């Protein structure tokens, strides 16, 4: 009876540690996905490096980890939306079950995915006289094209409106907007 109780206690301790590891691993994978998506505009290589560094920062290895887990980050397009997928496996040492043959370690797996939704927005620019008196008009001519370049020209939909004493819709919301907005602003 004592041996049975000890095995049940050992199983409970090892399963609890696996559960805690799964929670830590999932948190780190989720953070990697979100940061990878947030930095995707910098390019996939940079976003992947930043995502992997974020994973490492959020999953510090402990003495019970058999090895340092490595996260796999990939990029894809799902129904026209950008997707970042991350997965990782942590191999943990078992404390009590390790006394049994073949039970020295246990694999814990976590995966996550972040999707970038479709964007529909309108850039609103001030063309009033106050913009010319302080150099704002010149700064706006350089900043607006740079701003719209952050968005996906083929899947996002962006338009432009401007105002002074009246408001006008300069460019209707549509895809392939970057060149049109840049030309109109200049």
C-alpha cells in the first residue's frame, strides 16, 4: 500500500511540474508569436530573430529542464492574412518517476499562432494654413508616404482624406494605395 501511495504521490508531483512547465512554455510561445507579428514589417528574418529572443527571455531554463528548448517560428499566409506560428518542446527531468526505467524525462509541447487581420483605414491630413506657418506641411509631405509604407499594399485597404476649412476625400479606401497616396501628398 505504501509503495502504491508513493507512486501516486510521485506521479502527482511530476504531473504538476509538467503542468507548470506547459504554462510557462505556452506563455513564452504566445509572446514569441505576438512579437513576431508585431515586427513582421521589419522582414521575416528580423521578426524571427526577435520572436526567438522573446521566447528565450520568457522561458528561462531551470535545473529540472533536461535541455534548453528551442522555438520554431514560421510565417505563412492564411486566407490572405499574415500568420506567425511558433512551437516549442521542453524536455523536463522527472523527479520521482525518474526512478522507474525509461521515465527519466518527459516532453512538454506548446504551439501558438498570431494572425494579422485585414486593415481598412483612412489617413486624415491637415492642409490648413497652420501647417505652413510652423513647417508642418513640409514634414507631413515626408511623413505620410513613410507612414503608409508600413502597411501591406496588396491586402490592406487605405484611403486618404484632408481638411482645412472643408474636408475632402482625396483617395477612396482601396488596396494598392501606397503610390497613389505618395503622389497625392507630394
